[in-house]
């Protein structure tokens, strides 16, 4: 946690998760309506603080093992509240592809927080450098697809690889991002 970079935007601070965030992590991840968009079936909402602390440790270990990747808490500067997460992670079952992801507490949607936070991680990804970044979602996840569209990611349509079943797939390359 100590060496994970923090970032600032106009309204937000992006920082590593801490154990003290566990109650908020649990509040977000114990919700079926959040986890149903994240989990491969079966949907498994978090049950207790121990699981929330473990979630923080897993992301910390992932960043330590590969500093290109990680999860950042999106903190609203005006309230100090953790609104949710932006993350960079491996695309499962791919040969080293990287995806960006996000989730918000329902009390923090509709404010443009992810649209403001995600460009920081895309810029970070391209600095490391990565040639391209994907975003993958269930095909009926309209709010997530709209984030990708607002970010100017290219819509590659529906794919049937990497995850079981169909996924909606967006991607941006370094060149597209640089000249957006
Ligand atoms: C996907 C998810 C993060 C999108 O949340 P979101 O609030 O729609 O996204 P943003 O934070 O970018 O906010 C955009 C919304 O804020 C509004 N908004 C308000 N102020 C804004 C601003 N300054 N800038 C941009 N948008 C703003 C936009 O109009 C938009 O609302 P609308 O969709 O009603 O038009 C959220 O629905 C979520 O957490 N879902 C559950 C988990 C999930 O699906 N994760 C993705 C898995 S692939």
C-alpha cells in the first residue's frame, strides 16, 4: 500500500485502499446490485469485514507483484467519502492483456466520478507502457458501456472469449488515446 501512487483530479483523489476502508468496501461489495455486474456467476456478495479486508490485501498484493496493475479508491475531495474503485487488471485467459474496470457505491453514481477518474488510469497504463487497454462488461451493462463511450474508447462489439459467455468489449490504444 505504501508505494502505490496517488493521483488527484478536480474533484477526486485516487489512492490505494487501506484496511480502514473495509467497512465501506463491505458496504459496496455486499450489494447484489453491484456484484452482479462484476462476478462471473455465481454472484457472491461479500459477507463480512474479514472478506473486505482480504479484498484490500488481494489488491495490494497484486500491485506489489505487478505495479502496472492495481485498484484505486475514488475519494470525493469535498466529503472524504470513498465513492468506489477504478482498477487495472489482467484480462483472464488472455496472453497478458490489460483491462480497466470500475464500480461505485450506489450513493455515488450519476456524478461523473468514474468518467473523471478513469482517464488517470488510462494515462498511467500508457506511461508504463501498455500498447492498449480493454474494458469488458456484461452485454446489458449500459452504464458501464456509456462510461467507455464518454471516454472515447472504441466499441469492438460483443466478444466470446476470455470470459464465459458473451462480453461487450471496448478498447483504446496508446495512439487513439494520445490523439483523442
Ligand atoms: C458502471 C458504473 C460505475 C457507472 O456509474 P455512473 O455514475 O453512470 O458513471 P460516472 O461516474 O461516469 O457518472 C456518469 C453519470 O453522471 C452524470 N454526470 C453528472 N455530473 C457529471 C460530470 N461532471 N461529468 C460526467 N458525467 C456527469 C452523467 O450524466 C451520467 O449520468 P447518466 O448516465 O444518468 O447520464 C456504475 O453504474 C456501477 O458501479 N455499476 C455497478 C458495477 C459495475 O457495473 N461495474 C462495471 C463492471 S464492467
